[in-house]
C-alpha cells in the first residue's frame, strides 16, 4: 500500500543507523541512504522535542538541492532525564556514567523525524517513557564492553541485552526507543 503511494518518489534516508534502515526495509519502502555530515549542536535553551526537531531539521538543511520527486528523511533521538538531554556517549567511561544515571529510574526517549521535499517540510515526533531496574556495576560494565553502545542515545539499545534484563516497563512506542516512531512515519507518508 505504502510502496504504491511512494513509487514515483526517490526516498532518501539520511541516517547511518542500521535500526532506521531496517525499519524502512520492513515497511517495504524503496530508499537510498545518503548521509551528509552535520555539526549536531543546538541552542542551549531548547528543551525535549525542541532539540530533536531542531536537529532533524538541521540534518535536512544539509541537502541544498532537492528535486521534485525526492523526499529526504532525517531523524534525531535523545534521552531526556531530569530536564537534561542525554545524547550519545563519547567513550566507555561516559557510557557507564549514563547507564548509572538511568539505573533505577524513569526517563523519556524522544525521536523526531523530518520529511523534506522540494516544496514542503513536515516534522513529527514521539515520546516513550522507559523504566529501568537498579543496574549493578557488573551489569553496566558487561553491557558496555560487549555491546559498545557508543552510537546510541542514552548509551543503550532496548533491543539488546540491557533491555532484556534492565527495562521493567515502557509507556509508548517500543520502536521509538529503538530510534524511529515507525507508526508515525507510516502515517505521515500516507498523508503526504
């Protein structure tokens, strides 16, 4: 159904994320991956989805020429806890610190997706609450060593070992925590 609607368009997914690429394949969307380098800095006064909306749009703005039949998809995910954005860890130690911060508490995962065509731009976002049990230092160290979550907001993948043993409850879209609110992407494509 979606494939038929999009067949005249060239869909460009501007993301190196294997998870986002997987979701697009599972939706049967024909797409190309084109990633443009962007300095992912945002004004410090931005909060929650303002941050992810801003960064998703910033990534789209890197595409200076778009043809009539192209749609660029850009996206950004953060973990939001205690009025702070937790992004991707820079190293092993930072990954451990992030997981200690999330341990035994609730946080939100916010993902924005920006759809950009020659004459339109639409941004959608989704928020999911995630509860973690109290993680031991051994569990945290094992996870970071084995899974190297340095490309993941908040330093974890819910679909990996830490999610199996640590996540006790979620409220909202599971796939949003993985980096793409698939239901909203599908709905937005249908509406374009």
